[in-house]
C-alpha cells in the first residue's frame, strides 16, 4: 500500500457519472491484467505476503494515476512499469527481502519478463488442464500446500509424510506440471 | 514458448528445485546463493524462474478462488470445511478461467443494486481497498473490496483485517474485533478494536476519537487500541499527534511524537507504554509483521525510567534482524552490514529490540526478560568509550555492524542505501553474552550522567540489542 500520497479519486471524478465511467473502465482493464501483475510481482519479491502487499499498492497507484493513463498504450505494460518501481520502493521501505534477489537481478528479471512477452492466459489455461491430469492424491497435496502457503510441517502431518519427503513430492509434482505445460505450449 | 531452454531438463529441474526451496519460510542459504548466481548469470534460468513463479501464483490463486467475498454464511462454511472443499476449489479453478474478471464483473453487478445506487448519492469519502479473512459482525454492513465508503458508514467486524483509504489520503487498517465509524470526512470514531493510520500531508488535522481520547493527526503514522470500557492505547510510529482526554483523574493534553506511546485508562492517570509487540498493536508494516513480529526469546523489555521522564517505548521484533531493519523507534536509522559480506551471520534473523535513541542522554538501564537460554548481543557505538558493565559481562566478538542514518521528514526524504555496505554512517561493535538459563538481564547505561541537552545534537547513538537461540559451542566454528 502506498501510504499517504495523492488522492484516491481522479481529478476527472468531479461528478458521479464520470467517476462511474472511469471506475468501470479501470475495473475492466485491471481485471484483464490482474493475473499478469500478481506473478510478475511474485517473481521479484519471492514472497507471497509481500506480493499481496505490493500488488495492493500497485492497484492503488494505478487507480490514483488512472487519469494519466494513455489508452493508446498497453495497460499491461503501464501496470508492469508501476509494479516494478513499487517493488523497488517497497524493498527500500520494508524489512523483509529474499537474499537471492538483489536489485541487479531484479532488473534482469524485469528485462527477461519483457522478452517473454507476458506469458499469459495460454500458460494459465495449460496449467489448469495439467492439474486435472494429476493423480487425485497429488492434486490434493498441491491444493493443500498452496492453500496454506507452503506450511510444509502442518501438511506433512496431514498426509503422513516427513517434511523432507513432502518437499520432494511437491518438487516432483511441480516438475511434472512444468513439463506438461511446456508440452502443451510447444 | 518453444525456445530450446525448456528442453534443458537439467536446468529446469535445478531452477525449479531451488526456486521452491528459496521461497519457503526457512530457505537453505546455499540453495539461495546458487539460485542467485543462476539468475544473475543465466538468461535461461531467469526465464524458467519467471515461469515457475507464474505457475505458483496460478496455484495459489486457484485456492484463493474459493470465494473472493461470498455471503457470510458461505464464508463460515468454507472456513470450517475440510480438504475436500479445497480440492473442489482447485477443480473449480480449472473450470473458471478468470477468477478476478468474474470477481470484478460480479462487483459491477453488485454496484447496480439499489443499495449501492443509494450510496452513490452519498458523498464519496473513501474506498475499502482490501479485506482479509473478515468476519462481519451480526447486522453489520458487509463491504466488498473497492466498494465505496461514505460518511456515516461503519465497519463492524468480529475478525480479520480491513484496509480503508480515504480521499484525504488517510489510510487506515483495522483488525477485528473492531467497531469503527466515519463521522465526517475528517473524523472517525473507534469504539473498540485496533487500527493503524497513516495520514499524508493533506490529512493533517484528521481526528480519531475513542470513548477515552481524542487524537488529532499532525502528519503521522499512529496506532490505536481500544478496549471498550477499559482504556485506549495510542502509539506513534512516525510524525506526531495531539492527544487529549477527559477520562482519568487528570485531564490530558499532550503531543506525542515518534517512538512515544501512552496508555489512557478510563479511570486513573495515563502511563507510558514501555514495550510494543507486533501481536498487541497494529504497526505500519502490518500485515508484513505477521511473519516476523513475535519473539519466542524475549518475554519483556523495561527500564528504570518513569512515565514523567519519557513516553518512549521499546519495540520487540521477532526474527526480524536483517539488512535495512530499523534500529530505533524514534529515528529512521537502519542496521546494515559494514561490507559486502553483510550483517554477521550470527545476528541474522535474530529477535531484536528497537531501542530509542533519546535514551543516550539518560542514565538508563534496560531490563530484558529472556524466555529461555539465549545468546545476547549488544551493538555498541564505536564513538563511545566502552562502559564497565559491557566489558565485565560481555565479550567483544570482533564483528562490526553498520548504521545507516536515514533522515526523513515529510517534505524531504533522504533515502538510505539498500543492502550492506551502502550509505554506512557509523560503525558499531558487537558484544556477546551467553545466557544459560531463562532470566532477566540488566543492560547498563552508556553514560554516567544525564545530559540536559537536545538528544538530536549528541553525536552518539544508543546501543541495539539482538537475541538469538543459544549457540551450541560445537557449532560455533560455523561462525
């Protein structure tokens, strides 16, 4: 969340019909981009709690600056640019940051992301199809693990595996899913 | 999406394995170092990493797609249900191609309801920008994310966290159970519960009332905790507030600044709050502090100062000692490694106490109650002669740690360097004492006489305190 700067509403919000139109358009654009923003932010924060926080900041920033958005440009690119700077700002402000991501690596990841031309809905859809193909037990492990944001200790008890065995299991499932998705997209 | 990199099974396996490991709560350092090298040097590794992150986000969202904010009865049902529901949700995710799009369009449909249409006639003052695990109180108005919030409306929750942003740039986070009402564009009432507010320059003068106190923002971040019929606690994290109260024995009128906190009881006089913990008060970093706020090692922190001398508090942060972590409650200074090697490994991830730097002018003794055997570190400013108590009870480890003295005010922000060896202004030595049993340790003063000067003019800094699990002597070689 971007604390204490700017106003929530746009200058264009002088009357309710305009405000409503802006809000509708904003919601439409953001709705289309949300699934791209989240993984992008996640890739450069490396932590889901941070991702939620930064993504919320990005939404607010986008909304605050929506009156400056040029419809001739890609909303996704604009959103990613804002997300990139929000992550950098956030890293300066907050305590937590993954040791494996420094500013240089983040910058390189950002460039690579652009090269990937926003791996979008195809991957999302392919992953969902691949999930369907998993053994029910494996699907349950994936569901539980990501519902609890990776609390291996709790889940390992539930499924009767050691934490390390569960970790290995999850790794194998993810590798299987990754391969499945790549084959579908090939 | 058919680049040859994806045929490199070994690299895929390696990056995926390392990524999963490093995104766990307690990653192995060697794994993360390896991932770091791969990401820095190998474009293919970066692509694989980004794709695996996208997959992870999809998998998490599939689960959170259980219900963005369904009716309360359904919320309760889902929360109390078993794994089956989660698996069903995952299956649902397969069917529902765009959860967020549906959420937004659902919201838009809701917006067309007569209730919302009526609210649109009301003055727009803010929006609910985030809801997390919210359980609404009985008969309470239930809001959705991004819904409008107007004067006269109330947020009444039994549990969860609500974030609200007002047009005057005030941002408020509420944690349930709580009862909050917006009385006017510039005034709110917290009947009970906890909130943290951050007010921008446009919100100076914004007022938060409780049954016990009136708090007027003067450009700040502050927390309020109200226990109905009992007391109100006010904690200032940044800037200043004007606090007044007709409750208690003596009417209260005072200004609180960063690092100060007061407990105002319904009856009796207000007293200083000595210690702030993440689980007792909402902090500006919330919800980030959820993961790092609780200390298992430090039971309490106190000192020999009376409420009449100061209203400053100590803040205990569990597992929070790392690069760029804040050092004091009343300054924007940060701890950092003095060179590229970073913070000494023995300190990393330790529980620590944010002391207050104004302490340095007083003859203060800090009492630290430890819950179990621990290794206690004191980080001591090299500009100050080493006091006898430190020489007597502690051993100089030979480690150094840096202080990045960031100066921030509301108009001009002088940013700190990020990470080790950047913008280091002062060097502190790290002293160590092993405490073999749970006990209370007294840390002495840095000077023998109290100074009657403005502490900001004293070119010395108060010591820091870090506590870690007692180091096994057999493992000491690691350090």
